[in-house]
C-alpha cells in the first residue's frame, strides 16, 4: 500500500535536505510509527504521503513514493483523497461542520454514500470514540480532547485504505491516547487499513506498532520492529526521544550489569523481569 525507496526532499530555497534516503514498505493491515525529535523530517514525510508536498509546500523530490500504487505528486488531490485519510495534531484545522454528527457524516455525503449507511457509520464511529449522545452538540463547544476524538470518529466512519496521523494524541490525556492507538489498531485489523502514525510517545509506539522508523535530521537513525528498537535505548535518548519509564529502568539495569541478554520488548515483559530480579535478590 505504501512504498518509499531512497526518498529525498528539499524545500524550495532551503540549503539542506529535509529528508534524505528514506526507504519503507507498509502493506495492508500494518501500523508503522514514525518517531523523532523536532525538525527530524517527520512532518515532511507526512506531507509527501498525503500529497501536500510539493503541491502546497514547494520543493524538489527524488526517489520512489507510491501510496496505494499512486504517486501523490503525479495525481490530483481527489485521487489521493479517495485513498488517504489524514488526522492532524490540531483538530480545529480539520473540523468544518456545526454539529458533531454533521462533521462525521460530511465526507461520506461528499462521496455519495447511501443515507442509511451514513447513519449507521456515524452511530458506530461516535460510539467507538466515546461520543455517543453528542450527535447534536455544537463542535465549537467541545474540549480539545473531544475534538480530537471527533476527528478520529470521522476517520473511522470513512474506513480508509490508508490512514495518516500526525501526532494525533497531542490533545489527549494518557488514557485517551492509549484508546486512540487502540482504535487505529482495530482499523488495521477490521478494515485492513495501512496506518502511518507520527508519534512522540515511545511507550505507545513500542506497544502498538508493527514497525518503527526513527528519523534524525532527515535520515533514518533506526528502523525495525519494536523489539529491535528497544534494544538501543541510549541511541534513542541521544536522538532526543523520551523513553518510557520501564525502558529507562531496563537501560539503567543493563548499564549496572544487573541485566544480561536482550532488553524486554514491552512494559508487561519488563514488569515480569523486575519481579524475577527482585525475587533473585531477595533469596541471594
């Protein structure tokens, strides 16, 4: 569904490349998370995938970029929009309707979806994001977190082939952010959606992603399954990423020689390990 080969991009009048030699392949049902500090190239990658660069953000691209088999630069907004649904970090930039149900239904109406199907999808999507009963609520009266959930409901209702998310948990509390990722994972399983998610929270990416791409100043600093990425916490910290508490502790134990072998690949595994180490220490 998404294929990048040695992808590079330089913004108009910029001296340096914003992206340099990025390669990635993501098929149907895959969830790929892109992490990195500020100015690492994450947003540029997002713009290239949804076709706004170089159309709205002029510059020069090289390498291969295919989204659903199409090159976003060579095809119009409508062709890419039929394949791709984007969720941005600022929900106010996306919400255009006066009421909640109108917002979720808007894109479906534009696509000529049957009325009964629209009603069913709106009801289901609002239920899944926890906004049942908000149908007639004015969108302007919602909190930041509620607006972000509304944007996600609109994406769910569309059942997109490809979902692009640019730091979509920024307005959510920890519980809401975890639910947000759970919904994305459900989309990949239920609909076969290919999801590319830009996210600062390594705890969520390590838990939910099939693959993680770490960018630094436009190049690939690390890439692989979460279990592979977790093995090099010092690199991640050096790139300006904040480690989840369990990985930070594992890194410290390894530095002190109290942990041999591979670092656990999840919080659950880490908790089990900490329990084992505590038991060994107690009976030593």
